[in-house]
């Protein structure tokens, strides 16, 4: 197996491990807070944000990000295809 394949596998493993750890920690904290009768709405209210504002901020973020991602893809994807096609064969 090549060094690049090992590196790619290692990076995927690290990212998956990180996501799993964050998910597990969030689940544990959520169970503890639920046991203390704390709700997401209460937490948001305490910091001065309503659930509707959270959804609005999420929508604004997606509305801003999608056009920029598409614009960048117009350049990145063709360049990647050209590099992929003219790359020397492996092995």
C-alpha cells in the first residue's frame, strides 16, 4: 500500500473518530441536561436567542454559502479534472 493511501486512510480515520467523539460527548451532556430538566429552548432564552432566530441565522448562512460554493466549484472542478486526466499513471 502506498504512503499516500495510508495517509488518506489515516485522515479519514481521524475525522471519523473526531465526529464520533463529539457526537458521544454531546449525547452524554444532553442526557445529563435532560435529567436536570433543561431544554434547548431554555438555554437559548437564557442567552437571548429564540429558536426562530437560530433557524433564521442558519438560513442566512446557507443562503450566503451556497452561491459562493457554486462559484468556487466553477473553477475548482474543471481544474481538478484537468489535473486528474494529465497525471502520470500509477504503478
